[in-house]
C-alpha cells in the first residue's frame, strides 16, 4: 500500500539554525499519528513543509502520493490544515468564510453547503452562520477552522493543536470525528502538546526533539519498550535537558 | 419606581442597569463589549478636540460681544455639534440597529425591553460624558471672565447639556428613521458626505466663510427677530444671555422653547427608535430561522455576475476582497470622496479640461483626474496591507494553481468597490459640466485605472492580504505609490486632455490604443501572475 505521507531525510534550516534535521518517517492511509515534541522542536516547521507552505532545505517528502515540491498544488488539493493559531478573516461570517474555502477548492456549491451545514450542525454553530466572526470566542473560531479543513474531504489532515480553546463536548466531538475519518481511510497527522489526548486519539506517535526524530512507533508498543506508564513520562525522559 | 416609569419589571430593570453599567465601564476603558463602543469613545475624544478648535469663537457668547459675532459663533457651534453629534449618534445607531442585539437576545436571558433600556442608559451616560468634555473648559473660562459669577458655568453647562441631548436625539431619530429603509452603513455614508461638505465647504473654503460672515452681518438688524425662535443654539444660549441682557421677553421665550424642546425630541426619538429597533430585532431573529439559504448581499452577487467572475479561484479572490472591504469605512470614504469632488467642482477648483479655456485652473482638472486614475491602485495597496495578515495560511494552503485567476478576482473586486466613487463623481460633475464632458472626465480614470491596476499587480504580485498594515504613510511602497500616482496618473490625464485638443481623429486613435493596451495588459498580467505565483511553490 502506498504511504499517505512519506518523508525522507527532510531538513529545514533558517540561516545557521537547523530547525528540522534529516527526519524520515511514513504514515499509512487511515492512520492517526501523534506528532510530539517540546517547544521549538520543529513540529510546526515540519507541518508547514508537508503542507507546501515552506520549502525544505534538503530531503524529499510525498503527501497523498505527490511530491511536496514538484507537485505542490496537487498536494494542497488533497490536504486539510488546521494551524496552531485561530487567525481567520474575522470580518467575514462563517458562511462567507466557508464559501471562500469552497471556492478555493473549487467545490460545487450544493456539496459545499451540504457539508457546511453538516459540520456546523455537529459543532452547534449553525445559528451563528451569519454573524461576523469578530464576535466569536477562540473555541468558536477553532470549530470554524476545523470545518474549513473538513469541507473538501481531504485525504490527509494536518492538525496543529486542533483542540485549543475547545470545550469538553467539542473536544470529544473532534476526537470522534477524527476516528470516523480514520475509519474512512483518511490520514491524520496530529501535532500537539496535549499528551493525554494524543495517547487516546493516536494509533502511533512520532516524537521530535531538537529537529530530530527520537521516537517512532505504536503508542502501547513504545510505552512498553521504554517501560514508562504514560506518554507524559516517556516524553519527559526523552526530552529532559541535561542539568 | 424607575422601573414602573420605564415600564420594566424589577428583573428587567436589573438587567438593563447591569448591562448599561458594564457598557459604560468598558466604554471608559475603550474596550466595550460592543465593538462599536471603542469608536464611540474615539468620537467622544474627537468632540473634546473640537472644543479646543471652537474655544475662540465660543467664548464671546453671552459676554456682550456684537450679535453677528454671536450668530456666527452659534452657527459654527451648531455645525460642530452636527458633525460630531452625527458621528456619535451614528455609532449608537449602529449598536442599536444592527443585528448584534438580535444575537444578544438569541443567546442571553435578556428581554428586548431590558436591552433597549440598557442601550438608552448607555447613550445617556455617554452624552453626559461628551457634554462635560465639550463644555467644561469654556465654562470655566467664562466663569473667570464673568467675574466669578457662579451662575455662568451653571447656566452654560445646563444649556450645553440640553443642546447636546437635543441634537443627539434629533440625529439619532433621523438615523433610526432612515435605517428602516436603508442599511445603517449607507445612512452613515450619507452622514459622512454631509460632514465632508460641511467641514470642507463651509469651514475651510474662503467663499464658505464669507457666506456665513454675510449671513451674520445681515442678521445684525434682526435682533430678537422671528428666525431666532427656530435656531436651537439660540434657545440654549438664551439662559446665559439672560444673565447679561436681563430677562428680555424674546430671550425668556427662547429659553422656554429650549426647555420644552428636549423632552419633545426625546419623545419623538424614542418613538422612532423603538419602532426601528424592534423591526431590526425581528429581522435579525428571522435571519436565524431562515437557516442556510437566507438571501445574502444580493448587490454583491449581482456585481460579481456583472463583472463576469468565472472560475472558483477568481470568485474566491473577488469575494474575499469585496466582502472584507465592501462595507463600512470604505462606503464612508466613498461618500467623503464624492463630496470632495462635488465641492472641488462647485468651488471652481476643478474646471472642465475639455472646455475651451486658458484658465490656469483647467490644469487642476487634469491634476485631479490624474489622482482618480490611480485611485484603484492605492485601494489595492490597502488590500495588501491588511489587518488579516495572520490569516494568510488559508490562501497558502489552498490549491491555487492559477494564481493569476485569483488575483484577477481581487482586481475585479477593487474595480467593483471603486465604481461607486466614479459613478458619484460622474453625477456630481454632470450637474455642473456638460454630461458628455463629465462622462469623458470619469471614463478615462476608470479605463486607465484598470490598466494601472494590471501593471501594479505585476509589481506587487505577492499574496494580497498578507502584510501587516503599514504604519502611517512612511512605508517605502506608499511613497512610491504616491509619487507614481502623481507622475503616471497626471501624465496619463494630461495626455488624454492633449489628445482631445488635437482633434477627433487623434482622440479616437488615443482611445483605440488605450482599449488595446487594456486587453493586452489583462491577458499579460494574468499569464505573468500564473508564472509568478507565490502559492504554486513553497517560499524559501
């Protein structure tokens, strides 16, 4: 089976600073992978490279079977992205914003509206469809961003701290949605600091520290291998700085 | 007791009081719950600024200075109130009449009556704040000039308070009435237009000042005449005049009219406002019931179709810019720009460049036309320097293979947003020049403006809405744009006027060349932008 994400010796440097250092991993279709690491480890840089927002310094990567450098547009057609910030066009209403996303992905209008209604109803935001998003809370904006990422039914979803600002019910709902998507064969690459959530959602974890992959494997297997009771303990032991 | 007077239950009164208190507290800190509150605070400070400007003409009121001076001062003051009052009242009207209160009602356990009462309390509090901001300085100065007569500041502040309340209520009633038929943003645009006419035409132009001076002089003989009974500033300055001139019958009558006018206007405003407010609330709630398929901005959809927006990316570019910039400040700016053109033509600053004349001011017509030629480019610059720079990830992760199409949509939106200005300019100029000349004067900036826009899109081809707003006008790009507008715009406009003077054949050839350049530049810019696309490749 072709990997949904295949990364080989991928590096990114900003001047003399090496943010990502020759990382390699693959993700199979339908897999939910938790991408972990302390602040500044290179998680967001990796995501931006895989989404075609940032050019790698060296190495190769394929997403949904397409080269992220040679075939960037086709990659973007097949991915959904949720950033770690809630920056959106706040002057628009959710309806206008999601229509914009639908136009950018050239979705048929009827299909776009149907999916929009489906997701917003699940998130309890259908009543807010025509309100300017400037009045929205962080959690509400995050739900709109998640809806925009689901709208074109992407093959691969890149999520950078997707649960930020969400309440408990919304968090549970997103977790269920991610499992549903994975069962439907979608690949989810999930970057987060919330280790307990990753432990419950992800099938596998990849941990990056100082730009290098330090751990890669199924959650239960890596815990057993390292003889640690939880991901939090494992994370601490792997990323602990020398005194 | 208060609840009974207002017709509110104790619970509703508590809600209203808490809401108003919260609003006022936050307003004072410049962080209102309702976003408009921040603008209202700025308006209040603007009024304080006006105080300083009017101090010189305001102080003579009631201090024995000749009547024409006082009339002039009264007129100036009335204009100042009208301008600033319309701003403040406009902001209040926005808070009251836009759908936001429907949102509050929809999600909070507050009744519409409590919300309405809270809003009125909020207005009252801010009016008091504005009044003291406006009048305390002159009152204290007058207190000293009147030999420390304590009645002066008291009567002065009372008159001032009544004047502000009266004008605010009158403007608010007008807004509320108009908002039943026209969108509130458009009402504000009309107010912006009137403000621009008043501010620039009357206060800054020489002719305007002379006009008001003549009015003042001619009224010297009309002391106590009938007209003074119809001028609100006369009513409200009457108590102070009584202090100096004694209780003359006409002054007492005016003071009484002033006293009665405030509750009367309050009743009128309250009636109009309550009706508009409830209609708007009902409409806002209806929007929610309609769900997904509620009609949305039909004008914009019509404009999109008119401009032949074709593909998904092009529609996205058009809708993004048109919806983010299509209302509010841009509409007001359009109205003010329209007023400026009307005024410039009316005042003779801009003269018909197609009429046979050796008048030096005919050149100003060409110069002004040159600025119109570059208006779309400067608007495009505004789109680039966006408060939404953080949201650029949405476009960066979108599959925009044909970036030229997306940018074509952006350019069409800029054109669509600029068209009202050109249409307004045509109407304004057409009132004073031969219509064919007015059409020519406006059509050339539209066509050449699009040409400049294509050229600009190649120079400034990075992602629109991707840079933080430039601070002031110090940005290098802004300076370049201004210089380019002065040079290329005026040069193009001068060439157009020159071709006109060389005869019909040359003029026709000029337009044919222009049309060809437009077609070629449209295709070329789209092709080049597709190649230059910052989105088809990841940035280094």
